[in-house]
C-alpha cells in the first residue's frame, strides 16, 4: 500500500484554488501537477502550492500530459461543467491506452449536466478501472458532520429517526460568465447549487455510517424555479456590462431562485422530507449555507454566516472590495462576519482527506460517483417538476434523455 498520493489537478480556476488551500490539512498527499488552459493561472497556483508546502507541481497545458506524468496517482477534476465530459474522456483514454496510470479520479459537482452525461462519466471511469469520488464538500463540513452525529447519536437513538432536513445555499451570483449561461452550465442556480443542498439533506436524514441510497428511497419531487432579480431589466443590463452579450438575461435567462421538496421513505418505513432552497439573489454579507434537521424530540441548525469572529469597520474607513472575509463578499464596512478557514468550514479539507485515504486504502469513498449520478437524477426531476408545474413520482420518472429548458436556452422567466 502506497503511503502518499500524488495529486494532479485539472483546471486552475476558483475551485482549484480552494482545493489547493484545503491540502494544507491533508497529510498523506502532495499536489504534484496542475493542468489548465492559461499558463499564468497554472503557474500561479503552483507557486501557491510551493508557498503552502503542499507540493512542487509541474505545470501542464493539457490534461493528457498531466495523466502521463508518473508522479500523478489521482486526478481532481475542476474544469467547467461544459468541459467536464471531454476532460473525463481524455483522462480515461490516457489510462485505457496505457499511456498513463492512475488509482483514482475525484470529480467536482455537478457530476454531469444531464443524467445521460453523468451516466457516461460513471461508465468511462469504471471501464478505465479507476476508483471514483464525487466532490460534494458540504457533507464533509465539520459543523454539519458533528451536529449530524450528535442529533442521531443522542436524539434519534432515543426518540426515533429525523423527519425533516432543510438545506439552503445562497449568494449574490457566480464569479464567471459560463455559470450564468444555461446552455454551458446546464441550468441556473438549481443545477449549480441545489446539487449541494439535496445531498446535504440526504446526508442529514441518513444515520451515520449507513449508505444513503439504501436508507432513503425517493417518492416524489416538487420544485419551482424563478428569475427573481437578474431578469429585471436593470440587472439584466448589468450582466451584459459585466460579461458581454453572451450573458443576456433579457433573451436567455436562467433561474436565480429554486425551491424543491423531496419526499422519501426511510429505512424505518417512516416518511422523511428534504426542503432545499438555493438562490443567486441573496445580497447579505456573503455566501450563506444553512442547514436544519428536525426530529421528534430534537433539532440541529448550522449557518456559515454565524461565524465565531467578526470585524467592525466604521464609516470613516473605505477600501478596495474583496473576498477576504467570506466567499462572495458584498461589503467592506460595518459589522462583518469572517471565516478564518473557509476550505475547512465548507468541508473541502475533510472531503479531500477522505478521498485521499480512500484512494490510498482502496476503499469506496462515502461520496461515490453513483451518489453524483443520483444527485443529477434528483436535479433533473426537480427541473421537470418546475417546468411542467407538477409533482414527479420517482418510480415512474423517465429522466435518462431529459434536458431542462433552461439548459436548452428556451426557458422564459415568466
Ligand atoms: N464544491 C463547490 O463548492 C464548488 C464551488 C465552485 C465551483 N465548483 C465546481 O468546480 C468546477 C469549476 O468551477 P470554477 O469555479 O473553478 O470555474 P473557473 O471558471 O474559475 O475555473 C475553471 C478552470 O478550468 C479551466 N478550463 C476552462 N476551459 C477548459 C478547457 N476547455 N480545458 C481545460 N481547462 C479548461 C479554466 O482555465 C480554469 O482554470 C465547476 O464544475 C463548478 O461547478 C464547485
């Protein structure tokens, strides 16, 4: 058994930066290679790795070269959603042809933009004989995992299983043009962020150590989507000014608000419900992740903006805007929350520690590619429900060829 994992990162953007910072808390891996489209961002991320002493990565312009590097044992895929399938195809081809040799591949959310894409990704990874991990960080967030353990260990053990999980992720809008474009991203905020909330809900409702898909069986999915803020003419124009004519919410909006309820039957035969809410129309201090779990005699709650540290800056102080206090920060004055280690608080550090250990030990990650595929099915059922304004019954939903109107660019905000 190897005792260290050489990690190659495909992509050198926002998420690759989060992973790099998280590896400070992962003791049995080194970042040995980074591949991206722009040499400058790849080199800069490599410099960050050297400063943080988490590796001395080689820069590559092509993911195929990265896979051929014998130092790379596993690849973390952080390329954008519309490039995801071609990235996985390239990695799988290098491995099946024998030009590269890997133990595993860890893939960012969402696994695919449709069920068909997610299924192809799972098949490519399995046919190449690779272990696969689905990078859903929120179910590794320490606030969530510890509260989950206590709610089940002290509450559910005495009073019975929980029945309601509420999960929300909200911020004021994504950081790159492609996220806003339904045809590239695969949808709007439902695809981008509800993937987190539905999986966090499944995690909370499942006993610690149990397999989520064995404990929870979906029954119905109901959802609603809207474009509450960014389809307003003044805000649609703001997007055009920021990103150019390809992000035109007067012509081709994507939803900036989504709400879904997913009804399950749990392993005790009891009814359980996930309520998921996501938005790109929340202007608060910054990114807010909130979670609740309710059971017969107990409840837990977590909110990432209820930070242990805050700073206050008076009206006499003005300075440049930044994201130095919290992700998707919206202000630099007044009483502001700050997260000292966002990679840890959002779960990326524990997620990567778990993935590295699973790949080294040859065990199946608790978030597998099949979980990613399951999440994609839930999201597609939610889009179908929203666009047809009806409740979707899980056992009769045919989602394999479904492409949401938002992803086709044909959805209209109202
Ligand atoms: N888990 C989370 O909380 C979280 C947060 C943000 C993003 N993500 C996911 O991570 C992925 C990347 O998002 P991001 O915010 O880093 O995006 P980004 O646009 O900031 O970075 C994407 C990177 O991929 C590279 N890239 C673009 N096109 C490419 C191509 N054709 N071939 C190779 N590389 C290419 C870019 O150069 C860039 O380095 C997305 O799937 C997104 O959904 C996850």
